[in-house]
C-alpha cells in the first residue's frame, strides 16, 4: 500500500468504532487517486427534531475529514424516511411524524450542519430522499423489499429483544433500513457514515447496492457521544446536550460541567488535537484537569464561533462561577410593574420551561432575585428596572419595566 494511502487511512480511522472494511476503503482511496474521482461520502439525517447537537457533529466531523482529502459529502435529509421512523436503538415503535413536522424541523438542518461541513458546491451535495422514494410504485416497493429476508431483518438487536419479549414489531419498521439502503443506490454512495446505532441500517445498504449491481459502500461507524450527565447518550429529549446554536457562554459552561473522566472522549471526538496531546491533557500529573477543561471549552466554542468569542466566554465563566460576579451580557426582559408570583416570573423570563420546573428550582434553593434566595414559588415579586433573576449557575435575566 502506498505511503500516502496509509496516511489517509490512519487519519480517517481516528475515533472510528468499526470499519467495513479497511481493505475495501484502501482500494477505493487508491482507485479515486488513480482515476481523479471524488469518493461520495453519504450521511443521512432524519429531521426528527429542529436542532443539531454535538453528538451529531461526531459523524459530521468525520465527513469533513473526507472533504479535506478532496472527496464529496452527500448529505441526505431524510424527509421521507423520517415519516416511517428509524427503529434503531428503540425497544418500542417510534412514532411517525407528519410531513409538516418534518418540513419545519428540516429548515435549519443545512445551516447547522454547515457549521461543521465545507458547504461549497464542489464539496457538498444535499438531497431530500422524498425525491425518489415518493416516486416508487407499489410493484417497485415490493421488488425492493424482496432484496432482504425476514430472518435477515430479525438480526437487528432491538427486534430480537422485542420478539423474545412478545412485543409488537410492525411491518413498516422493516421498511426503514431498506429505504435507507435504497438511498445509497440512488446517490451511488462509496462510503456511508453513522453512529454505532446505525451499523445494521448501513450494512443493509451494502446488500441493497449489491442487489442493484453497484459496488457496496464502505461502512464507518462512530461512537455515540455521552451526554453531560455522563451516562446517557447526548439527546435533546434528555436535556443533556450541547447545541451547535447554543450561545457561546452556555456552550462553554456546559463543557465545564462534564466530569474529568469524560474529557478524553470529548477531546478525541470533538477536536483535531493529536492523540499524544490528548494523552498529555488528560493526565492529571501533566495537566491540571481545570486547565484541560478550559482548553476543551475554548476549542469547541471556537469551532462554532471564533477564538475571540471563545476567550470571552472563558473569561465570563471565570467571572460568574469563580469570582461570583454577574455576567456582562444578560437577556433583558420587558415586564409590567405589577406584582407577579416568583413561579410566573421565571416563566415570563423563559428561565424555565414549565411551572413544575419553576417550583422545583425554587424549592431546591436554585433561584435568586437581586442576590436573595427565593424559597416560596408563590411569593409576590414587584418587578424593578435592572432587577436580576438567576436560576442555577448559568441562567440569568435582567428586567426592564415597560
């Protein structure tokens, strides 16, 4: 194998969990170099929610690495497959979304993915899979699903568990990986990326491509990023996520909240630092954990904003959390001067999502108004100009009388 190809392989294997197969990828890289052809690197995103978080960027960053080597990213917005619902990692049937919900969620996907990917025309192609799946006739769908057997589909772990527990598996759930595989046929995918929860789907894609006379795609799976709680995968529904559109101060503060043990994983999956440098940063005998975490926070914020903004976020964090000072930038909330309950005030300032959360935060002594702790959710507060409301360590608001 040529030295150049070996170096590319080592670069692309960083952080990878599984690669099907390394030999095939080496051959594709060699062929693309010899033929002067870009490899087509596929990633499908189902717009089941409107926001992309750092967990999504683990795979997007791998896609960017292929772009760096001169290849073309093919980003598939699963506006049709999202209607079916991906059963990956699900022990119950995932609810189907309406076309309207999906369309609304998809609006911001490209802008958010563009924070990681090179969006130039020669490096990125964006496709909606409704363009070809909607056109399939009934007989074409039957011919497509005939490419796989029921026994093969039941090899999926989540299906096995549900079957052994006498829980329902609906026919439409078999359709999802087959439709995803058909996407690979339609875009002539050379490589498909995904998290470890997508291994089964992506391998089905290899089989579907073979059935249609195409060379099977390489499958590369990346680890699932652990959320801020250190146990569950990063997920908006679990509230343990860092969004790519979070404010710099929030993004930095959330990074600073992770445990020291999680830093190696975050450095490896979310930065371009070398393995040697990461080993040095995560060794407490060589680098103080707080110093390493500050660097991690600034590095991540810089990727989505810039170095100056990242430095400001770090200084703001030091000011608020270490020096117990108020942040310089706080959202200003317009309000009338009439008395309002503490619970309703938090809701009005959008510092909590529900009245129940407001009550819980107040009872946990996590709410202060002008530096004074509030213990009663129903206590009447008379708003004043520049009154500062704080919830927890990171949420602030300043009142402005109408």
